[in-house]
C-alpha cells in the first residue's frame, strides 16, 4: 500500500511524533543514564516515557471500541512488565543503587 500524504490525518502525525519522542527518550536519555549508572536521570526520563506510552495507547484507541479496550490495558501491562524485568536484571536498579555492583540474584 503506497503512502498517500493527502489522506494522512493529524492524529496519525501525532502518533508518529509520539513514537519518535518515545524512541528518543528511551534510546538516548534513559540509555545514557543506564550506561552512566545514574539512577536519578533514569527515573527522571522514565516519567515522560510512561506518559508518552499512555498517550500512544489513548491515541491508538481514540475512537473507543476494541482498539481502546486492548490498547490501554496493554500499555499498563507492558510498563509493569518492564518495571519487573528491570528490577531483576544483573545491571538493573540494584546495580545503579549499589555502586555498580552486579545483582547477586
């Protein structure tokens, strides 16, 4: 299906911009904080990431119905899953809070 810029809606551009901003937030800011072992910066940039994720879920399911019923719970489950996984990683929260010592668990 070829791209037709004449039929692209404002909502579709907003969804694209949200995805790009979320990618920059996670790929640049959060990742940099992880490499530096900076828990404060990681937590600081995690808030906009979560808000952008929820905005994406709302924009996808904007007109209600099945899309909204699946998008919002999915966003919450993905965020909860990432939080659980990050806490249990060898170089997760424990690593950053304990002078970069590997998680013994």
